[in-house]
C-alpha cells in the first residue's frame, strides 16, 4: 500500500497507467480500521495497487471527489474514478463491487 497525499496524488493516481484503489480513511474511524486488513488481502490476492489517503490530512482531495463519509473506496482507471464503494464491507462484497471477481 502506498500513502497518498495532496502532493503525490496526481503522480500516483491520476497519472498511473495501472488501476489504483484509493482508500479514504482517518485514524479515528473504526470501520476504516476494520476494512484495512481486508484491503491488504485484496491487494496481495488481486495484484491491485491500493493507496491510503488520510482525509484529516488531505481534505481537499476528499472534497474534490465528493467523499462525504469514510471509509470510501474509489477505483481509478486512466486518472478517472470508475467505481465507488462506501462503508466497511466483507471481502467478498468488496471484490464483487469493485469488479475483481
């Protein structure tokens, strides 16, 4: 997993030639902590790059993509968000909703 910030978001996500899943999260968010190990499994099993964006430290990116609650997962392809999942969900549901199955 890579750590995303306002400074590296364009380079790491928008200019990426591979799909990247952005996890919008915060330290204080219980559901965010619950979904973190599931995302690690998905990353290793599906070869998907996952970036974690702390919303408390990078609110402008959160606002740019209309993220209203966390955890929110946005799948980017060719610099554009193509899928969104809101809330902590079981692994099989995340895999299905992200189209990885």
